[in-house]
C-alpha cells in the first residue's frame, strides 16, 4: 500500500472530497502539520510515494504573512522532483510546485471565487479532465509557470487553473475537492478574509454537487497520471 505525504498549513484546508477517492483505492495519506506544536516537515521523501502540498488560507509564498515552513517545504518538494515522485500542489501548493520546478510566484491579493475551468489540452489527465468544471479558489499570490509547464485548464479570463509539470506532477490553483465548511472555517480562523466571501460561499453551496461529480473523473486522471496504482 502506497502512502502520500500531505503538507497541511492551516487546520481548515485539508484534502476534503479527495480523501474518499484515495481511500477507495487503498492509497494512504499522512498529514504533516508543521503549524502545530511538535509538527515538522519530513527530512526526506523516503517512505512516501508522492507529495501533496495543500493551500494555506490567507498565507502567501511571496506576500502577506508567509508560510513559516516555506524553506523546508521547498527543499522537500525538490527531493520529490529529483526522485521523479509525483507532486500535487493546490493553491499555495501550486505556487510552490511552480517555484521548485524552475518557475516562481508573484504577488496577488487574497481572493475567493468559484471559477469555471475550461480544458485547454485535449488529452489532459489522460482524457479524464472534463471539458468544463467548477473549481473553488481561495488563495494569495499566483504561480509563474516555467516554460516547460503544460496548461491543462484555464479560467474564463484565460488564467491557468491547472497545469502539469513533467510527466507526473500537477498544480491546481483551486481546490478540486473543496467543501463549503472549509471556507467557513478559514473565515473564522483568520481576521483577514477576502471581499465577496459571502457570495462565494453561496455559489459554492450551489455548485457543491457538480464539484463532487466532476471530481470523480478528475481523480481517475490524477491517479493515472501520478501512477499511484501501479507497482513500485
């Protein structure tokens, strides 16, 4: 049974709806919480089959209050890339993936929205990425993609929402398995909240069923691309 290392930055941001999809495939995930007393970023990629870097609420990678464990996370992600092990970055994690793979990140304000992602690569995720699907974005800053990145989906304003690095790593600007309760918890946990949060929450509740339905096919593609069901 393979185990994923999941870097969590705030209590409210976790795998959400993605958890059931990993569990149903007997893929274990181990949450690493460096923001808690005694929580530390692993010193090595040893014993893990892949890395998931979650969002960070209002925390940034180049602006605002930065993620305290940023340096250690960059080092760990670099080791996963060196070992050719898959990385899935979500929100802040997408910025970290872009940075460690030769791109970077730039300042952007804390924002929340429900975006319509439009597939921009015909065979994205092995053909399992829907033509259009809703995605919830709650993050600060934005990734600057390296030249070798492949954009798989864009927002209606043509900004990248999903990109691929190499043959097995992905950056999601929005959380593909977001639950409305996660946004509510983020709002309660931090003094800083983006404008329009109430409207975003209403839109998220309205589209929750569609997000869940889209995720079923997206996770088929994610598992296929990351090779997590294949023998080591």
